[in-house]
C-alpha cells in the first residue's frame, strides 16, 4: 500500500509578503496603505509638505512614495531583506520537497553546513506549511462525588447519649466526623458526656464547675438547663451524689394514674382507693 503524503499543503517558498500564519505582513500592509494615500493626495494636487502634515509622515518618506513608479517597487525593497537563512534556502527547499519535514533534523543538517541560527528561525520559516495538529479529544472530567446524606438528628442524639465504649466503629467514626465539622455540636457532646460521667460516678460536687464550663460556651439550650438547675441546686447536687433514686415513687404514681384513667372519669375516690389497695 502506498504511503500517503505527510503534508497536504503544497510547498511554495515564502516570498516575504506574508507572516508565519499566512497573513499579509504588517510592513506590506502599511506600505500599501501609505502608497495608496500618497498617490490619492497627489492626484488631488496637494504638495508633498501638505501630504506629510496630513499623513504625519517625514518629508523624505512622502517623497519616496511619490516618486515610486509602482507599489511593487516599494514592496521589493520591503520584502527582499537579507537573512542568515538565505544561503541555505535552496538546500532547505530541496529537503522539504523530498519529504523531510522534521525541523530538528533539518536544523541539525544546517548546523553541519555552517548555519549559526537557532531552530526557531526554521520553525518560523516553515510554519505556514506544517500540517496543524488535530486537538486531542478532551477527556470529560470525572463527575463530582455525591455528597453523603446527613444523618438524622435523632440518630446523632443517640450517638452522643450512648457510652462511647458501646458505639460501633462506624457510628463512632461518623460522630467524630460530625463533631469535627461543627464546633457547637462538639462542645455540646463534650458537656453531655461529662455530665453522664458525673452522674454515673456520683460526683455531685463537680456540678458547679460543669455549669461554669457550659455557661462559658455559646450554647443557649444548655444555658437554659443550667438556669433550671440553679433554681434547685441542692436537690440536683444531692441527686448526683447519693445512690438513692425516686424511681420507686415515680412507679407508684404512674400506676395510680393508670388505674384512674381506666375508670374513664366515672370512678370516684373511694373506688379508686379500693382498686389501688386490691392491686397492691
């Protein structure tokens, strides 16, 4: 199978009128505009001095544009400027037509022939004839990970109220992450666990210090709890210091309320007393 040609753009040596992108050089465009303007004003009968003032050009420049026989005469002077690459251009053109389009290789060969310029000089000269590289397909960015749904408040409360030693590794890790993300929740969990330890170990004498630590933080809900404790501080301190519990009394009160409600509001006090005594 025949190998396709490496370049589709036919090679025509640059004539100096276009830049590396194939556009008219700035010098060529400026020369064309000035020549056209000077010739137009001359045809209107204006003097060289008046043309120079109107176009803001030096008198010698206006005279050169006025005396030129044609635009090509000016462009030849503008584009045929000597370059260190001139003496090597025939060799470069021959190698390019042979299929050698590797700029570093061509630069290496010219260096062996005495060329002292840089590789950028060759790249600029052959830029209009290089086949443009096709852009690489963009890899779509990976979708952002979906944010993990926040746990329900009731579950977080259960984690805080549970003894840390009884939490599963998963629950403990999630609670740690939540506490790290919310300083207020972290302070609340710390105060709640300190109070639980104080209640478990019957250390009621630590209650005032605990209350001071709570009031030092910006936790309005716990401030309300502390203010309620202050109204009956002795009873709360006693409850946290002695092993006695009002649980039995509360149980009897609950049983009495249950028997009362079972009468649907139609039983008097005598019947309620007899039912309580008979259920004892």
